């Protein structure tokens, strides 16, 4: 008795699928997919593509440089219905290695998994927005912790770890406090 693959690969709901692709060719794969989808008349079946890209900040020659970085290199996420025709278009597009899941039946991402990806993207974007705002000498107010409400000057910014060192005055002494970017608020000079 043979298994009918066509019955196994059938979903009329738009779900999210992860495609493993050749790293560094994510954008080319998306362009190829769009062209192949158009030729196959599947525009209503495959409706969305996502390459999670987040800003990355690093320091070079005392300047903050922002560049776009792929959060999941080698992966493209698609929102699609699924059937044999769609499966073949996705799987046989140049640069696509496989559709994540079993060999004969792709497994969609759960809403929880997809929302976790979106949350991670949002956190990275927010962290970079905060990082761009800070430089040594800036005056900030601490928003959380033992020194909440205390003002101080930024002495160091660590872009990789998303932290800054703030020098606060306490009992006539200068004390360094290390905090996350999102735990301080930028103020005007005192």
C-alpha cells in the first residue's frame, strides 16, 4: 500500500514556513521565488516573504556605524498555503536547500514561534535605537534599580553588549554604574 503524498501536502490556510537557503543569497532567493510564483500563477497562495534583518551598531575610529545584519542567516520565511505545486516551486527554486520540516511534509511555524522571531527583531531594533542616542559625556537619568532617578554622565558605551557605564555622584564620590541602554533616559546637560 503506497502513501498518497498529495493528501499529505495540502493546506488551504496561509501559514508560515522556514526555508533553509544558501547563506548570503537570501535576497536573491526571494527575487527568484517571486519570479517563479508569478510564472506559476501562485500570487494568491504565497503572499509574504521575510528575511529578518536588524540594525547592528559597532564602533570604528570613534564613530558609531550602523549596518544591517541578518538575524537568521541562511533562512527565509514565507507565508503560504501548501500543496504539491507550491511545495515544488519552493523546493526547486535555486538557492533553496529545503523547507524546514519532514522530508515529504513541510511543518509550518507555530504562531508562538513566529511571534518569538518578531519579538527578537523588535528588541534588536529598540536596542540599536537606544545605542545610537548615547555617546560619552551625555547626561542620563537611571530609570530602574537602586539608583533610580539618579542623574549621571555616560563614560563608556558598549555596543556589542548593549550597555553603558554611567558615572554618578554619591556621598561626594564618583561611582561607575553599568546599565542596559533601555534602563536610562537621555537628558539635556545639567
